[in-house]
C-alpha cells in the first residue's frame, strides 16, 4: 500500500512530535505541520486552558518550521467548548451562538490542502483521550483526510507501559521538557526537566502512585498533570534544536498550585554531530505475548483441537423467529423489495426509522445499539453501506456484524438487516456509551464508517445488572495499515490460525477499553472452500476460543473498587468528575487469571464471504458485571443462531 502524505497537528508537546516519527516508520511522508494558537486578544496569555488544544508554549511553535524543515500552517482558535460531550458531533450554532473551538481545525486544514493538495492524512498525538481524538477524527473525515493516531492506547499494547512510551522517546533521542505542572502532586521543581529521563520518570511514577492516579495515565500527563515542549529529536527529522537558556525562562505561578514557564527569546541552534542513520521508533508487535502463545499452542497441538471439537460445541437455544418478533428491543432481520441491493437497503431503513419513531418518539434510530447485515453477495457491500450510513450520522453509530450468505436470505432478496435497540425513552446520541475509533493505530482496526467498535446496552440506565456489551464483528486487519493480515507461512491453515488469533485479540482489546468484565458468548463466522476445510478450521477456531479463556478471565479483570469502574478520560476533567478507573487497563500479562475458567459458549457458522476477504469474523457479546449473562438475555445472538441454523457447524 502506498504511503500517505501527512500533515502533522503539533502542539509542541512530546506526543504530537513523537507521532511524526511513527508516521515515517509506517511508510508515510510528513509534508507539513499545523498548529492552532490563542486568538489575537489572548496572545499575551501563555495558556488559555482550552479543553481541546495545548496552548502553553505557543510562542515557541514558529521555530518548528526551521527546526524540522517543514512548512508550518497556523490558525487562531475561535469559539469555545460548546459541545462538551465525550464524543463529538458538530452542529451549527443555535441562535447565533458561539461555534465550538473544534471547528477551528477546519480552516486550518483547508489552508494546508489549498497549498499542498496532495495531503491526504492528518497525524495526532492522542493516547487515551476520546474527547480529543473524536474531534480531530470528525474534522479530518469531513475533509477527506485519513486520521493517524499511532500512540492510541499505547500503554495496553504488547510490551508497553506508560513509562515505556517515555523510554521509547529517550531511545530515539527526543528531548521534551515539562513546561507546566497542574496536578498529581507535581510542583515547580519538575519544570524544564526532560520528561523521558530516568530520574524524571521515577519521580512522576512515585507522584502518581502517591496520589492514586497511576492508572489514569498520569505518568504521561494524560489527565492534564503536566504539559511538555519538545526541543530536540533525531535526525533526519530534526534539522536544528530549540534553545531556551536559563535566563530566557521565567517560572509563572498559577492558581491552585499550578506553575508554568514563560519564554522570552527562544532560538534555534545547530545540532551537534548527527548520526546519519535514521533513528526509527520501536513499533509494537502485531500479536501481543498472550496471542503469540495461543497461536503457537494452536499450531503445535492439532490433536488437541480434534479432541475438544465435540466437547466445546454449544447447542443453539431453542428460540425461533416467530417468538423473537415479540422480544422488546429486537427487530428481527428484515428484507424488502427493490430493483437493486441499495434500493432494498433504503426501503428497509426507511421502514425501520418509521417504526422506531413510533416506538420512541424523538429518539428513533438513535436507540439502535447493534445491527446485523446479511448479504447475498459481498460485492454489494459498498453500495448498501453508503445507504446505511446516511441514517447514522451521530458520533457513536451502532456496532455491527456483516456477513454474506446466500442460503440465509429469502429468494429474490439481496440484503437483510436486524437491529437491537434501547427501549429507554431517555436514550440520546449524547448518552450513548460506545467506542468509535476512526484513526489508524497499533491498537485495533479503525472503524472509518457508520459503525462503532462497541456499544453497551442496558435495560435500566442507572443499573448495569442486565448490561450487555455488543462488539462489532472483528476481522483480522493489521491496525496500522488496515490491510488483511497474512501469516509469513503460505500454508492455508497457518494463515487461518493467525487470522483467528489476531481478530480475537482485536475483540478483547475493545472489551478491555469498554471495561467489560467477561465474555458472555461468541460466534465465529468462517469461510471454507470444502468439507475437509470446514472440519479443520472449526477445530482451529474452537481451540483458539478455549485457549483464550484458559489464559485470562475475559476482557478485563477488575482491579478497582466498585466505585472506580468508570474509565477515565480528559472529558471527565472538563465535566468535573472525579477520577476513577482507567481508559486503559494494565497490560494483558498483568491481568492474567491464575485459574483457568470455562470458556463461554461459542458457535461456528459457515458463510460464503466476509468483509475484505477475511477467513474469520468474531461476533462477541460481553457482560458488564462479574456474573455471567445467559444467552437467552442476548436476543440478537439467539436470532442470528436461528437465521444461520442450517450453517451451524
């Protein structure tokens, strides 16, 4: 796949500059820098406390143009944080009201595109903040730019921790200085320290542990504990370093114990002897340690898969389509007449929208948490997806599973759609609890389209007793490139096993971020050319599923008190919520169960085709409480098993 032409959004902070190195390491060319700065009326203010943008140190930003040898585009920040929801959906200001500050990105990026029309991607340094990531994604995708967030969920990736991000910065020679301290037990003694030096990391770690904020990303400043300014980095990206002498820095005390640095006359200076070799950052392995272990187990013990085939098989619940039509919150798979698959989809969606508006006036399709799309021919997917997407333009559209299986569709129809929706009349696009990551990263595949990675649906909005996590169907894409994964071996069975493990890893990471406690059930949709292939692939899928649960207690073993289950995000700070939990749990090896548990029920279904030509797609359902969720309490799962009852293997 050809590399992208990238404009890097920079704040001067460590993450936005380090992300540039990861763009280059993934074969992309960074051709420009872009920055937003305080409006002219605030130019003498060092920090505007924007919810969205780092503005501290903005006077230094112009020096990056020569320091990195890249054109720099700048734009004033206009407006305020009008939309303070965790996920962003732009709306026109009402009654002449102020525009959201996020929209300042639009003229900035348009300015870049006008000068450099080849630009087709935008890079950010987002790590754990949905608030910031979703806003950049919204603007980028509206302008036809691919969002890149290679540091997203970094602490949860293979061999990674919070401190490893800083250590990786030090390894390539990036020098980032702390220029503001705001919380977490940090005082002005931290100012102008290199954030990636061993002593500084140790001090930050101790402060985070002392104030109980270790798991909120405090060590890397994700909760606003501190801000940084990158002053040097590796060649050939950095051509010169930024120099700020001691007499050119003034410590400025702030409110409530905060402190920052005001710069007088920062300058550039030539770098010393430059290593001609390009210092590339470490890239996390595609498969983490747990996944690698399961893959080796699957490939080295084929006899185990045969032995477990019969015992692992789970009978389908005896629920039939006729009964399911009366289940609250479930609309069974619909089909419609039409001259084309796209016309059929539009008819289905129009009927669905009308029906839901009657059930939940004022909510309508915003109540849908999960859909299943079944096609006669996967070649029709692009056409029906374009129609489908017009009905879900809010920030967290439903999670979705998509399959092609001609035998499951009524004669004369090309597409069927089923939906699970919230029966609560208080449901709104602002209160939906979901995850919709549209940036490329190392974490899991981006969902650049009208579906989320996951949504939580609960019958009672205040109690999670019956809450179910619906995860979008996961296929084996390489997250950083969005290409279909292929095993180094050309052997078909090895490739299938690799794809099965990778796609399951994606689902587990999504469950982890959503703070699901355990998996309730799963379906493995597989594509197999012949009968013998079916038998072998079923064995691999079942062994992968069983081994996954033998090595861990599902998506996330709870390491927090009951009052600390909600994942933390910068959004919570803007809403004055107390910190609780973490947007990213500890690395997988730190949350392994010491005792094997029984794998939840799994069904394997043979279909004709899956998106992107994948050989396997996992449909996963999680429990938001420690107790198991009965399969019968997941009506959409039961419905799919009924629709595909002749394809169960």
